[in-house]
């Protein structure tokens, strides 16, 4: 199975293990460190996924659900972890506005 076939099949795939949690620097004009996880899928592939939202509780050997969708300013990150399913908890006290002063 090549990566193109994997992208087409990966609508929502259950993952067995989360391996590591490196902080990844984005491409040129942006500067914040993004939270990513290297995960091992059921069928043996290791992929790099983005952890959306503010903070996370993910640890090694957690089970998560993965969906497709790349992150534009992170090279080679083509998947997202779905928050609120399996071991990935929802974002606590989610904020939508840009500033607390408003």
C-alpha cells in the first residue's frame, strides 16, 4: 500500500500506539512550535499527525482516531488526531475569540 492509497483509505483509522511527541517548527513566516505526534497505525505504517487545540493529555501507548487533512505550515504532516474520541480528550474551556480584552 503506497501513500496515495493510504490517503484515500484514511477517513478515520484507529491507531494502536502514539510513539513520540516532538515539537515541530513551522515554515517561514510563522514561528510557534506546533504539537505533533508520530503514531503507528494498525497496519504498521508510522505517520506524523497534528494535535489540534490548546493543550493535550496524550501519552505514549494511547489509542487515538486519525483523519486526513494536512497542516499548511508543517512539512510532511498530512493527518489530524480527532479530539474527543478514544484516549484523546476534548479541548477543555475552548476559546474562540482572539483576545480576552474584548
